């Protein structure tokens, strides 16, 4: 029986098959969770960790085994975490860092099924980004603490030196994305920052590049369609970065967007590409007929055939309600267009999407309430 905490959090999971473009239910997580992480392990299993139940930050973790299509519990995190990030390290272990008002990190050993503490970052980081560099180090950028957005960045070196502060970003931001480029630089895009004293909400249309060789951040071309937060960034096979959707929050109401941007690393420039179908209103009797409310808090996954699958998320309609999306669509880089595919079995945001070795996509957990962003 599907469990839902306070009618808002999901423990369901489903698989997308790109060849037939169909979804199929694939059982249930042991705990309902949103703001979780999912990391593909070298043996093909998926590590699902932490999250938020609606009342509690979780320290539990579980493994999805594609061969048996089952979820089994594994060792607990040392510290309950949600709105954190995890990433596979070159040694096959998994690094989990940050979370709601946390500066600590820990590593998961798949062979032992246990977590060990891995030091602390220079700042508390809720909702940061993690990027594996060509050096084997992990770059952690942005996020927020009790005072607001964080401008500092850290480097993590597995096994040897642990954490070390590096150059600060140009702007403090959270809800941004970070992508490794073919030349080894890291592209950070979008996000937001807040001045609560002046009640000003800045939805960043800027992007920055981090140079691991110098530890310096620099601005690159601005995005033609600023995404704000809740967007995704996907590295395409040709090295370009596709940024999809997002939410431009003004302090009172979210405003989701269907717009998409493409970054060309060779030229250092952005261009708009085909907008998402998102949540296009097709009912001719609706007051907003023909309007596309876009999506935010969705997932975007690069498929083995080089297309991109976008699934779920939130659509925010001004002066009315926010709705969770059950829809999915696929972007074709060759034509720069989106086409609708089969709907998921469950509407959701704040979920995870993981490309499995066989080419299918595992979607797990998430929320069915009307918000994707983290409450501070």
C-alpha cells in the first residue's frame, strides 16, 4: 500500500522506458521522502538517501536493485539530511554534503553498507551544488544558511586532505545549477538571492565559470531567459548545457516558466531554444486557454539516445492555485523541440530521476503538495 505522509510525500517509484516511451510502476520506497538524493553506484544499484517526510529530516537510506526491482534498507546516515546533495566519487564511494543548516559531510561505502563522517565545509550549506572535477575533487558551491545565501565555495579531496576553501563566487545564490564543461571549467547558472530587510528577491539571470586551475570565478554571458530557481541543467552529448524551466519568485507568488536556454562552451554564449510544452492549457473553456505555465521542481535526464527526458514538477498560476504535474516530455537536441510522451503514474515534484545502465530512468519519491522549494 502506498504511504503518504500528511497527504504530501510519496514513497512510490516508476520506470521510464525510452524505447517504448512508457512508464511502469516499480514498487515502493521503504520510507516516503522528498528532497532526497539518488546516486547510481558502479554495480548498477541506486543509493537513495535522506529527505523530508513532511515533519522529519531522514537519516535512513535504501538501495534499489534493477535486477530484482526491489528497495532494501542499507546503513543509516550519521546525521538526518534533506535538501543536501550526493555524488559518486572516483573510488566508488558516495559523498553526501550539507542539508538544512548543516556544514558536515559523510561518505557511503557500498561494500560495507555504512556511512562515515567526512569532515565539514567552510559554511553551512542548504541546497548547494556538487560537481566532480577532472582532478577527482568535488566542488561545492552556493546554498544558504540562517543568514541567507552563501557566496563561498569549497573543494573536497577524497581520502587525503578533505575540505579546503577556494575562491568565492561572484554572487551569492541558492537554487542554482552547476555543470562540468568539456574543458574542465564549471558552469553555474541561475538561482536566487534574498534581501529580507528590503524584501527584495533577485532571480539571477547571470552565469559564472569556475576555473579549478586558478580557483577563480568569472562571469560568462547572461541567460536570455533567467530561470530563477527550480530549473535543471543537463550536459548534452555535444558539450552544450541545456537549462530548462524554473520559477521566478517575487516574494509573494511563484511564477513558473517554460523557457529553455542553451549554453555553448566554445563561444561562451547563451541562446534560447524551443520552450517546454510544460503545462500548456488546452481546455478551450479555461480562462487561461493557450497559456503555458511551464514547470519547476522537475527532473531532466540525458537518455542514451542523446535526447532529454523532463518529468513532473510544479506549475504556478498567478492569483490561483499551484498544481503538480504528472506530464513528461522529451527534448531532441537535433531539432531543438519538445514532444509530449506518456504521463507518469503519479504527479510529483522534488523527486529524483536516475539513468540506469539498461537505459531506463528510475523516478522515486517526491512531493504531491504545491511547493517544490525548501522552507527556511
